[in-house]
C-alpha cells in the first residue's frame, strides 16, 4: 500500500471514464489523533504516524466507496465531451 498522497489522488468517473483530480485536500480528518488514541487505548506517541495514516486511509476508502466527501475539498473533473 502506498503512503497517503492527497495532492495526487485521482478517481475515475464511471459514467464517462474521465479523471477527477483532487486539488485541495481536506484540512482536517473526521477523527482526531487524540480521539483515535483514546479509542485504541494508546498512551505513547510511538505509533502516532501509523494511527494518523490509518485515519487518512480509512477516510479515503470510505469516500471512494460511498462516492461522498466527508470533509470539504476541491476537485477538478475533466470531461472529454460536453454531456
């Protein structure tokens, strides 16, 4: 699995097979690191990077499956022809 790269995230629109390019990634995640650490009962900072990556990866997966943005973000949709 690749590390999270929000500025290079691209989805393909199934209707026209046209790419959608993420221009501005979400400024925050829907779940904070402190909330996740409290739920996981982690007291140290050793795993902060891993937990943060799991939060971001989970958000990206849920957004792709539901085709909904959980947090405000900007996308560019490229159409090859006018609908």
